[in-house]
């Protein structure tokens, strides 16, 4: 895989309104523009969980590209979407609090797989290239009481995220372990994204929005 340095600046666009994905990139020294795709996730036909996550990611990246005027520069658009697979069933964001409670009653003490699709589009004066892949991380859930579940759902956090849980927020206490990349559970796998960018000729260090340790722009 070529990892030659890209010539000139790279305009990076994240096609997601997820604060967790944006914060993941920022903590890695990357500061993207954010363009919300507006994709209706409920319109995608049913398919295996990993394929569904990837298709949703592709649609998000493509929708953001369609809404973004092209410039005479290297532009990279990133679309991501996550779904939880449990007992062969696919779960996105719960529709309401009652569904979130039912979901957690099923998840308690169990193991699921969090799939996050990543689709990357590169546009430059020479044309358009794109690539995508799904990252999958096994998640082990703690045994959680009904009272804990209801208290967690009452915070509103489970209603805003795929699978009705977080690993980097209030839900972290209810996850006993994972197998795989924890960033993938947050919503964006940094190692996977680096690989995808590399296949498109974009070197990860070229995306670092950093200066020097003295001015505070280098992440510690």
C-alpha cells in the first residue's frame, strides 16, 4: 500500500453530525469541516448488519459530496455509520425510550458486535476515487438491573446512539470489555480510516492540524 505524502493541503470533510466522531478526530490531531449528510437511514433496504453500516456510510459521504462545491484542491469526504448486531438482528438508534429499555433488557449480560461502516471519497483535479470498509468490534455488556436501565434511558443518551449505548459516556460503566478497536465503538476507527486514506494516496500525517507543543496545538 502506498503511503506517499499528498502534495498540497487536504480539505477534509466529515459527513456526520456525531459529536463523538468529531471529537475522535480532534483528539487525533485532525480538524475536519462538518457537513451533515441528511440521509434518511430508514430508507435503506434490509441487509446484513456489516453491509448495512457500509451502505449507510457510502450514502452519507455521497450526499455530502453532492452538496459540496468542488475546489481546485484535494478534498476528502468521510462518511460513517454504526449499527449493533445482536442475535442476528440489526439495531440502530432506538425510536423512543420504551424501545431503548427493551433493547437494554435484551442486551444485559450479553455480547453483541458493533459494526461501523467507513466510506471515503477523494476528489481532486484528476478525478474522483472512493473506497469503503466496515470495522467490527465485539462488545460485552454487563448485567444491568431494570432500575439502572431506566435511569440510563432517562438521561437521553441511549436515544442518540446506535445500539442504545456508548463506551465513552454514561454507558461506559455497562460495558465490561471489547474485542477490537474501541474507536470503532465510538463511531470511527482511526486505524481503519488511516488505511482507507492510504489507498487513496492521502498520508495520515498530512491531516494533522498541529503546530508545536509550546503553542498547545499538539495533542498530548
